[in-house]
């Protein structure tokens, strides 16, 4: 869901009992070597690396989609779907860089047309019972990047015309199965078989181009050696550290635990799951939780398998309160583990009586607890108020 990084509530700082817990990650940086500036600089490098990987993976998806629309086939559609899934693994981790008015979601940020959801399928293309629905089947609508941008969320927040989930719908179609994802036929893209097949192929192509443009814009904002957002962020000191923790706390409680899990758990409605067409919602939860852990530890596993490692928020906190830093590290690891245990498909796991429902509830509880620990960690490093997004 597209949540603006505006104040929703100020979490009270509570005193928590501290335990001597085992270490699950690398030893924190030496206290003398850790500073707000060092953490901000390494975070900026991590953010750029993650967005760069997301962009590269999205470009691979673009290549697969181009090959598919040129010669539609079941095999080509399968390759395009797999490329979408692969690219989401990296983008999902970047969600931890939101909620503080950075390049992704400031007043001019592209987040709303990169990853907005839930999507009203009938706004884009035909759905069951409405064969002429959607912009694709409206010959008066010119399919251009400018128009996809202009029509995104026009008339309602579910009127999503662009981004990951519009592309997802065009590759999978509606999810009408209880046990699997959508099953759109490749023939939807074959001229003479699929109605408006040429316009559908054009829409998929243009939506992918727009996504690449938006990811490029955000990646450039974090490039080193430029007069850009990164340059200012690296000089931001404690304020930059505050922003990092706002992002981690807001994703933990307001977005991941709240909008992406609690809402679906309460409604038990497939339409409330994040990646409902591909049934990839369980992986969204894992990558979001992983993104929080990455920024906390100052570690990120790159697309080429290399490990980017440096001072993280954990190290700042450890220099002031080692037990609290360790407790938070363990709690965040528990959230990742919990998310990894959520069974697919998510739309079945949320149903009352399902084996997956208690797993989701446990993961939510862990994310809520870690948000409280993040607030206390902020206090430990001299940040007394955090305005976090809440559900």
C-alpha cells in the first residue's frame, strides 16, 4: 500500500528488560570506529548497491519481456514471469529505505508508480465478466509513459496503471485459483487470438520502460561523487541516523506488519495481499524483513554474491548499550525467520483455520516487538523522538 512518510503516531519509549542473547551476525564494529557519519556513509553505499541491483534485475526482466512480446509463446511468458520474480527479490529489500522523505517517496518521489497496490485489475485490462474493461481495451487511450504516469491513481488509489503490480497483472492475469497464481494465456499477446493483443504488448512494454526510468532516477539520487541526495545525506550526522531508523521502524510496524499482513489477515481477502497475481506475497514479506536486517547490520548480499559490509545502526547502539543492540539483532533475525516460514500461497495462509495463519500472527508479533526495540535503540544513541508510520 502506498503510505506517505507523514507522522502517524509517536511511539513511546518503553524500558525493556535486557538479556544476554547469543550473537547471530558478525561482531559489531569497534566502538571507537563508529560515528553517525560513518554509519550514514555506509548506509548510502548499501542503498546505492541495492537499488543498482534492483535496476539491473529489472533490465533483465525488460529483455525477457521484449523477447516475449516479439514472439509470444508459453516458454517466453514463463521466462518473463521468472525474470519478474527474480527482480522482486532485490526491490523488496529496498523498502527499508522509505518513509523519511528520501528520493523514493518525497513529494516528487516515484514510489507511487513503482510499487503502489492494491491494483484494480479492471482499470488496466479485461477481467472475468468484463471483456472490454481497462485502458488496454479503450482505443481512445494512448499508451505512452506520460499517460501511464498521468492515469496512475487517477480517480482512486486502486486505479494503478504503472509499476511492478501492473506488469505482474499483465504477465499472470487475475488469480482465480485457490492453490496457485494467475494463469493468463500467452495467446492474449498473439495478434488474431487475443483481443487488442497489440495494445496489450505495447502496454506491457511501456509500463516496463517507465519502471526502468523510475528505478534509474532513484538509483542516481544515491550515486557517489555527485551533487545529489546522497551527498547531503552523508553529511547529515544524527539526522541521517534518525531517518534510517524511521525507515526501519515504519516498515516494521506500519507497513509490513500492518498494511501487508494484518489487513489481509483481518479481511481474509485475496485482494488485500501484496503480489496477488503471482502469489509472490510470501517472498515480499521475506525480502522486506531482510531489508530491515540489512540496514540494521550494515550488511547486504549483492546480486553477484559479494557481501557489502560496514558500520550499521547496530554498531552505534552497541557502543552505548551492547545488550540492547544484541536483543534487537536477535529480534530482527526472528522476524526474518518468521517471514521465511510463511507458507505459499499467502491468500490461503490468511484464512481462518489454516496452518499458515499462526505463522503470520507470530511474524507480526515479532515485527511489532522489533519496532519497539528500534525506538529504544534510537533513544540509546540520543534520538528521543521518532515519528513512525503506524497501521
